C-alpha cells in the first residue's frame, strides 16, 4: 500500500467528525491504547490515553454508547464477568477507577490509589477483585472493588505491564517489560508459582489459550549489533517475536520470528487467540498492520528456547495462508477476539478508533470512530512519525521501539552516533543506553557525548543513521520536536503527597550540594544538568568525542540501569563504584550518606 493509502487509513476516524460550534471545546484525540470485550461479546471498552476517558461501545451496532472522564493517561481496562462493572488503570494518575455499567451508560463509582504507574488490569472471576500491574513498584496489587482498597501486594519482575487470566480464573500471567520475563501467579494463594525468563524485550499484550495450556506474548528481541543496513536487514540489530509460554509444564518458552527479510514487522504490541485456537493475531504498531496466523498455533514453526533472526521461509512461502498481513493504518495496539473466534477488535491509537476485522478473509470490515480533531496538530503529526517504523530501513523499527512511550526501555545500542562502530558484543563500550526523551527539549546539548547542539539536527541523524532511513523534511523535523516537547515525567512517587521531601531525602539534598559529593558541580539548574562536557573517568581510549554530557537527574529513579553504557544496575551501585564522588572531584561518602543521597536522587 502507498503512503497515501496508509494515511487514509489513519484518518478514517477523523474525516466524518462534525465541525465544532461557537463556544464548544476542542475535540481531543482519544488514542485508545487498550481495550476490553465483555464476556458475552456485546460491549467494548477502550482506555483513551490522550483524552483521559473510557468509551463504552456497542460491539454489534458498532457505535459509541457513552464516554466518561477517568483520570490521567488511562492505560488498561477490564470488564467484570457479568459485564456490569469495569475498572480502568490510570498510568499517570497512580490509581484505578471503578465504573458501573448500567443501561448502556458508564458511571464512576470510586477510585483506589494503587501506586506508581499502573497499566495492565484484570478482574477476577468473583467480579469484585481486581489485579493491577504497578510498573514502577515492580509489583501486582490486589484490589477489593467493593471496599475500594488494596488488599495485597506481590513482588514480580521489573516493570510489570501486561496481565492475562487463565480461562478458569485460577492463574494470572504477568509480563515484566524490563526484566525480560513472565511471572505466573496462583490467585487463590496470591503467590508467584513460576518465573519464566524470556530472551526478549518490550514485552506487551498477553493472551492465554482457551485450554489454559499456553500464554502468548508480543515482544521484541535485541541482538544489539551496530545499526548498519546489512546488520538491520539480517535481524542482527533487533526483531519482533511472538512468544509462547507453557503454563502447565516446565518446558522452555518458544518463539516465532515475525520479520521477513526486506519487509520487517515493526513494534509488535497486541496479541489475541480465538477460543477455538484456529487463529492467533499479532498487531504491529510500527508497520500499521496485523499479522494473522492460521491453523492451530501448535502446528506453527515454533523455535524452542531461542529465536531465529528472520521468519522461517516455509512460513513466508506457505500458499495455504498460514501467515497473512493486513494493513489497517494508524497504530494498532491491543486486540480482542469476539466469541465467534473470527471477528477481531483492534484498538487503533493513532486512528482514534476501534477497527473490526474478519480474520478468516483477512479483511477490514468496519471502523468505529471514537472522536478526534478535524486536523492534526504539528505535535500529533510528530507523534505519527515517532511511531512509524516504515521510516527505517526495510521498516525494522521506529523511534518508539527504543524510546518506549517517549521514555526508555533501558537497553543499550550501537547507533553509530558516537563516531565509532563496535563489534556487536553486549559489553561493547560503543553501545550506549537509550536516554529518556521526557523534557528532552529542555536539556541541550544532546547525545551522551553532547556533540549535537541542535535537537532538529539530532532528529535528522536519528532517522538517517540510527534508523538508516530517508532524511525527514524540515516540517517533519519540526513536528518531531513539537511532539517531544509534549513529553514530561509523571509525578514523583518518592515525594510525600504534598510534594515535600522525606527526612532521608532532606539529608540527601545537603549531601548532594556538598563539595564532598560534588554532584552539583555538573548536575545543577532546573533540569539538574549544566549542558557542558566533563571528563568523569569513564572515557575509553578510542572515544571519538572527549568527555560526557551529564544527563538530567529528573525522574532518575526510573532511568535504570545507569551511566552511558548501563554498567551500574542501581543508583547505589553507581555511587559506590564507577561514578563515586571521589571519581569526579569529590571525596568518599559513608554508607549512611550514600543512602541519604540515593533517597534524594529518587525524589527528583
């Protein structure tokens, strides 16, 4: 399909909107990031991230019935088994909102604070217990929806993001996005019964088969070689995967590579499997399409305990249609199958819509508009480009692949922008950690070595060198910068409700400002960086640029691992080792001083 065709698909939900009358407020983008289908298949819910709302949809009539405001950046939504109650997790709101569903209307019944950055949410078979993935706390919270309170917390992996229940409601699967693994929880005992390491990153939506045997996961796999065209096209930089986890046995995970050479799959996000097990579908947000696999999943060419770099030729060349690709435009994210196992509902974030697909014929049947502006702002056009993997060489990845949600996935890459190319090993010092883009427009200069003094030029280099794609136009560059200017941090979970510091953090602030710690020598001003280049003892003999650009310390609690090459896993490890005060002109700190300093840093 041509770029014009893709754009038409992106805007299907926009062109039919009425004009605003005098005095009416501007219509926001809905940007549905998640959706849920009622057990009877009659109602849909969408979490509309940029509108702070939830929409209720009649799935049969294919129309929006109601919409309510719920909180800051809703990210996950779920129905109760009887369809009379729903719950939504507010990513930046740090809470879940309980909704009553009555007479085709939504009503806010209450809210519960659950902790920093919740996303995935499900409701158990009793209809009154919700489970929430609390990302920054690295835990799952159990919530009593009648009493509106948290009744338990369970530690899992780093940044739990997606949840899925087994069909019998006895177990729950948790995708831990930044610790490369899946946790299986026994809900009756509320304990982790199994941790499955997955050789993959950017773990997204989970789905469990109707027999409860397997969980399926959409994710990325990072090989980490330098971003040359040859490495990219061989799958040696990164690729997308469908991963299968055996929930009953101790068998290792298995994968299917989703990338044919020459036409890769960008940003795998959603996954759904029909109740009869005949079809399994993956959404590819970066390439604006669905990948539909036919025949029972166990008959697909799974590779156990590892990954191929490219999709098996036997699957690509199979004339029976075991794998088909359907372009839907926009940014398809979460998926849900109707009870007939043939009708698929697609949350399309950039299309501001829910799409209806017939998987048997691989055909887009309908688009349900959720509401959006008539025209795209400069920042929204930049957001479209940010998520567009077709702008990279043979569409392997987008800006969002590494800068997840405008932030960081914590991985290191050899993007060639430091003036040299490494050999591809994961401990290669030419690999640099993905920096956050939150408040990036306020923190000149850019790159770890600070050699880029223009953010616009940095955008051009990213597209042409890191992504090996075509040069963006001046307007596209301005659009990307405008989008990045909208990116900011959520509120800090390490501060008191009134924004004040704890006693430990207050002591840590004094340590931070002292000559003994020497932190404020480089990390100062409103963004905690001075915008200058410093020699910090981490230089390599073959560095093309001398010294390092001190990163902003805002939100540093969620920027792990630390330093330009991610050599320190924690703030404590960094301050007691490679970036200790004595390494940068200060003096040694005692254990109590380091503990207080860490408490202050987490509060920034």
